[in-house]
C-alpha cells in the first residue's frame, strides 16, 4: 500500500482489513450473540439476524468505508471533519461528536469486561474455576452448604455456584466490592489490561493497532478452531438424557422451534437482531469511518469492507454460535440454559460455559483457551475505540499523539473506575451500554445513512465506492442505502422506543447511579460539542474546506498538483 501524504497510514491492505475485523470481532461475537440466539429460540433468531445483516450491516459498512475515505483524501480523519466535508453546513460537525463519544464511553466498560476474560483464563490455568481443585469455586460451593463435591454435585448446584461466583467476582451485590476486600490480584490484572491497551494505542496506527491485530486475529482463530473441534467431538455425557446430544444442540441453533412464529411476531426479536448486527460489525460506532479515512483514493474499499464483514460473521456464527450453544445444550439442556438467567448478556459465557468446562474432558485446558480467546478478541476491539478521539485531538487542536493518549487515558480511567465502583446490579455498566452502546449507536447509524444516501448522494457514493475496487457492487445496493436502510432504521427506532425507552426512563428515575451515569454521558457529550465548535473555527480560519470539491474528483490526492 502506497503512502498517504500528510499523516498516518496503513502499511498493507491486509493490515486495514485485520484492524477493521479486529474492531468488530469481540466479546459480542462470543457472548452477546449466543445469549440472544438462546433467548429468542435459536433458529428463530437467525432469520431476522440475516435480514438485518443484508439490509443494515453490509450496506452501512460499505457506506462508512466510502464516507471515511472520501473525507480522508480531503484531509480529515475525524468524524466532525469528515461530516463537514460531506455536508457543508455548520451543524454537520456536531453529529461527529456522537461518533467520538460512542467508542469512548463503550471503551470505559468494555476494557473492564476484557479484564474479566483474562482473569477467568488465569483462573482456569490455576484450576481455581474447576470443582474439586480447592480453588475459588470450591470455596463458593462450601459457603452454599450443599452435599457432595466435584462430580457428585448436581447440575443445578453447579449452575447456582458458578452464577454466585460470577456475581461476587464482578461485585454485583454491593458497590465497591469489586475494588475492596482482597481484590488486589484482580486490580493488577485490570490495570495491566488498561496499560496494554494504551501501549498499543500510543504506538500509533500502523506500529501499534495494526501490528496487534495482525497477531491477535490469527491467534484468535487458532484458539477458536481448537475449542470448536473439541465441542464438535463431544459425545452424550449423560446416557439418561439421550436427547442432550451434539446434533440436537446444532439443531437448536439452526432449526426454528415450535415457538418460531411467536418469536418472529415479537418486535423485540427483530430489535435485538438489528442491535446485534450493529454491535458486532461496528457500524454506527465511529470506528470504521475513522479507519477508512487513512486509505488512498486508489485503495480498494468494496472488497476490503466485505472481507472484514465476512471475517466477523464467520467468527460470530460459525465459531461463537457453534461453540457456545451446542456445548451448553449437550451438558445442560434447555432447562439448564434457562437456569443461567438469559436476561444477562454474560450469562451464557460466564455462567453456562464454566459448567460445561467443569464436566468436559480436558475442561481446564479448553476453559483457559476459551477465555484467553475472548481476551484476545476483546483487546483487538478495544484498541480501536480511542483512535477516533485521538484523530480528532490531533487534527482539531494540533496535539501530538502522546498528549492525545494521555488526555484520553485520564478520561477513560475515570469512566472505568466509575463503572468498576458502582458495580451493584451492574447498573452503571448497563446504563452506559443501553444509552450509548445501543440507543445512540442507532441514532448515529441513521445520521450516517442520511448523510450518505441524501447528502453525498448515491451516484457519487457508487462512484467513490468503486474507485480502485476489486469487486463490483450492484447499483441496487445504493437504492437499499437510500430508501430501505433508513426506513428499516426508523422502524427499529420506533420499536426500540416503544419497547424499551419507557422502562429505561423509569429505571433511571429510581436509581441515583443511573442518573450519575447519564450525567457523565451528558457532560462528556457537551464537552465534545464545545471542542467540536472550537475545532471547526480553527479549520475555517485555516481554510481547510476551501477547494475541496476539486480534490478527488479528478483523481487527485491532497497535496498533488492538477
């Protein structure tokens, strides 16, 4: 890949594909997706999931790659600048503040979950999460005052024990319990994860993020294939329950059940499917539009976008779904899965699967591989979340990467500490996730769809998408982006508001922690709006928007002579 004038760039086409795939392949692929699939009846969930992929995910990904490169070859790498290039209106840049705030807020709790995964991986190495090894899980069981140990324990007892352990581990019972009370080792792990993220971020786009993703994604797939192979070779562990076998587990994942009609008639199923596509592909997140801005005009984005999307979907459906759901079904059955509290995003991954590894031959090794795989996926995603803000600080205020990283390190450390301390009932984490990681993500995706389809225009968008393309994208995709995708998004938003907004507002009214969480969101968004206003004035004084219409239209890059 040739060098782009005036700033950072990717060193190879595969590097940017791996980085974008790394930003998308994360905890949501292996925890959120299986949990939603189980909650909505397995096979019944897959229809709305693939509809959302085809009408929202893939088209929006192409749109974000196109808009990002369009703004990048005109000298902007941050969302406020890119939006201002596309829509020459003073209000355009303020929508970009959303694209800065969403990944920043999500990072504040995502890095915490990332540290959970590493801690669980270490505990499997030591045997602390295997019954009968005298570790932490045995201490939990001893406190439950039940008869038997190890293999003699009932399935229900083990489910209850692993659920209780997870709640205690994350501090769900009391605020501050995740920090105080002999949690020194856990805090060292969390601090190490936080510093590792910033070491990669500090080293920059190509030397930090790209290099990490080039290592992390292959490691992720090697571990994932190993665990998948073990799951696909499972026998029937309980001869008295012959229906709990691998084929029936796979059938639960892919075959619509007798409740399929009811699930498909439920708007929540379609809402959750659309939300999962957004979360897993990273569209409406602010990252893809930043990453693609570092590409040159002649770099392929059509095939690269589809390749990154395909890597993510393969990871999610063929690995996340085929590992988690069949394994849990074989060892626990439908009743056991229901007992893990499917209302929790993390129940399948942190409650159901530890029961599976405990009963599985080689469970200690495969438990370690599973959670280290989750950690690898998570860090490949988390290092991408602060790059949009770093790009904004650099081009909006002329800061060097060291200063930008230091500022974001302080802000994100405060947010992470807030979520860590207010751990009771995971209220702070859930509030951030709902309002920013779900609601505002939908809003940003709708804004970007309108910017692409109705401001940039589908004719120009189609032309830009095919500059240097190694894949011919049919023109009807542009009509999907202009008409179908925004209609779908508006419909989902209406259903979202109807089904969830009222209960969320009611919950906020009853919780001081939720109110504080919303206060942090509001303050951060307000601060980014002010900074965006200041950066916009600086860009105008410097004449950054003058003559941009001619750039790229004649095949030129910034800095090249006509």
